[in-house]
C-alpha cells in the first residue's frame, strides 16, 4: 500500500507542476515547496505544531491556537498549510512563531520535517490524513490530536477499503468531532479516544462578530440603502443573485475566485455599474455604485457586519462556504440547494435564520419577502445569532484535555 500511496502523491505533485504553467495558485504551491522548511527554535521551549489544509481550516482552528498562545505564551507555535490560499493570507499571522508550507507527503519528507521540528504536541484540523506524517508521529510517540473532525456515511475512510487509512488515524490520541453522529460513525473503528466537542468555527465566528474590522470607506457608499453581501460566490451563484436590480440596494460581492478574468466577468454580469474595492479611492461618494466587488482575500468575514441580508456561495456545486460568519452577526443567510455535507445549513434553516434557495426566482422571492417585512427580517437575524451562540464552547472543551500537557513550558 505504501507504494501505491506514494505513487499517487508523486502523481499529484506532477499534476500540480503541469497546472502551474497556467495557474497562479498551482505555481505558488510549487514555489512554496522549493526549499524545505527550517526553524530556529530555542532549546528550552516546548513546540506545538498546528496543521491546516487551507484558510477555512485555519479559521476553524484559530480559537484553539489563540487560547494556546494566551495561556501558554512560552510555547513555540508552528503553523503549516497545505494550500497557497491559506499560506498566502496567513504567512504573517502574529499569533504563532512560524508559518510554513507542509512538504508534500513523499518518501522521507515526514521524517525529515518532524526531525527538524521535533514537536512536543501536534494538532491537525478537520480532515488532514497524511499517512506518512501520521506514521512518523506514531512511531515517535508524539501526542497528536485531530480537532473539528467530521465523518459522514459513505466516506471512503469509513469503508472497508479505507481500513488502511483508519490504521494511521490511530496516531491521534484524541479525535474531537464536530457532532455526535461523527462520533458514532468512527467509534469502535479506532483505538483513539473520540470526543464530540462541537465545531470550533462557532467560537471563531462569535469572536469575530464581537470585534469586526471596520471599513469606513465602504460605509460612506451605503447612502441609506439596504446592504446585501454575497460572499464566496461561484459563477453559478452569481447567475442567481445578479438579476437583483434595485436602486435601493447596495450589493457587495466577495467572489471565491478573484482572478482578473473572473472579476471582469462579474463586472459584465452586474445589472448595474460595478466597481472593484481596489478602485474605491476613485469613487465619488456623492454618486455611489450599485455594486462593489471585493477583489482581495480576508475582508469578507467583517464585511458581513454591514449587511441586512447575506448570501453564501458554493451550494450549487456541493461546496457550501461558511454560513456561520454572517449568522453570528445576526444576519439572515441565503444559500443554494446542495447542502447534504453541511449539517449547519439544515440546522440554521430549522432555527429560522437560514433560507435555502434553488434558483434565481426563489432567490428574488425570498429576498423581497425579507426586505418587505421588517419584523420577519429582524426575527430571522435574531434566530441566526442565537443559533451560533448556543453552539459555542468547542475550543474550551478541547483545551480542557490539552492543558495538562502544558504544566511546564520547559522541555
């Protein structure tokens, strides 16, 4: 199996190299791994290594990272990413001591990386199951934990063929799952301790909702209009929302893809004049645009605070993005139809704070229904905020198990 596993990883790297000829993201993936990570770690410090696939997983793990930093400032924290979309945005994140790319899981890489890092504790977020790294951690008896994990019926790792991967999941001393169903599905299949701690995203979005960044340059453009924020949209989401054409609505779109080609496409799709956020200094606040397009990564979570209604993209191709970000701010959330892998979508609907739509007609109907009924709009926002509030606490449950490992910051 090792031969097949490494062969697949070699094939993946080769495919990315080919893609890098035409893809800036793939090129960054290759460029970021040209040199092997090195660290200058004081000998007396304990080392905690935290690994996230990308930006979404980082935000999911961030409440735990920040609790570790606050409670144990003497610990040396290393954050690694698999994807450029996480690394490029958070490479200067001040909450840790070092940020790097995770070397591809090829023969010898895990051993070399862990030997260089010599971590005392390892935390992986959600679904990073790299067999080479897990094998090396278990061989060295390094305490490893998986947080905010989620398992679904039909998932390969739970199938008979996934037994090989499950064997390596035993490298985790404890797996903290997002929900009870995940715990039930994986219990009995591993030797690891399984704890249904909840989803740390609730902690993160609640914290951000209490302390969002402010954008006075955008606020100056609102001009007493209703603010509609569409976040993490894909092309099929934009086809649904862009028939919206009202002089009383200020639309802010933060697309998932911010390539020049896609941004130009968005401008053309908008039924009213659209401008990029990078052009905001050129805009006349006395004649504000109908649509503003956020052409960077990192603002969206706080931009939601300005909205009366939000739409979160991805669910027209089964990749729903984070609906908890606007919900935490007390904003009703609309999203597409394919949400089977995202239980928070069904739960938010049941709470009365979320609205699933299947096409542009249903989108326009739901949007107008909320805008035209202020009491319904307020109640939906209240329900959304309460749903997030009652699901907080996962980070603290995780920390209860981790704290005993930090009785001393000395090696």
